[in-house]
């Protein structure tokens, strides 16, 4: 049902119907923003990336194949637009405020359940160390990490979305995890 409505809106958008674009935008703008927030890291960055991605979606609607699911195409265009923007910019940060599950943000997973001010301060320090470690990853590693662990995509879905071979996706993910272990291990004297 949703696919048929999307298809009709896309046909109307291709014909220059601005109302159809507004409806398509209303339907998917939050999804695009959240994906950009996960990739870009900060709210300001996400807003810029969302704008870039939506421009690419609008200008690329003529390339979309009617009859195919729209959301995977939208995700691919969004990810590609984000990657292109991030390559042109200085390194960005990943926000600890980005969602990792419904009603849970990354930083909430590091809050600890304690009323002890010393423990709370240690958890706050751990959050900062994790944020810095994630932000220190390359854009490709960070993207694959976000897509796998926050978007919940399979290796195959990541490969299709990023236009990378599955082996490269696995390598980026392996290296991202390895780098996080190295950075976090050096701070917390872990082995691994």
C-alpha cells in the first residue's frame, strides 16, 4: 500500500507537482534526518547532510526505477550524499545523543545505574572516551559501524547501499572494531 502511494507521489514529482514533493518529503524527511544524524554525528551536521541528501533525492527521482521499493533507494541516495559531503569536509563527530534503539540514545548506554557521584563521573568520562574513539574512525569505518550496529543492516544491505564489495564492508567493520578496541583498551588497560 505504502509503495503504491510512493509510486504515485514519485510520478507526480517527476511531472513537477510541488504538492507531491511536499507529501513525499513529509513522509520521509524524519527518516533521512535520523540516518544523516547517525552518519554525521551532530545535529548541525545532520541538518546540512539532510538538506544535501534531499536535494540529491529530488534531482535523482528521474533515475529511480518505478516498481522497485522506494525506501532502499532513498537510503542509498542519502548514504551516498552523506559520504560525498563528509569526504569534502573536515572530520566530524558522532553524537552520543544519536538513537541506538527506540527511545534509547548511545550516551544512555553508558550512564550506569548509580547514585554515587564518583561512579557517575567515571561513566561520564567513559562516554567521552567512547565518543572520541568513534569520531577518530575514518568516515567509511564510522559509516559501516553505524549501518551495522545502529541501523541493523546486514553485510549485504550495507554493500548494496554503499556500493562496496561485501569483503570490503567486512574489512571496514573489522578495522573499526579493532581500532575501537585499541583506543578503548589503551585508556582502560584492556587486552584484545
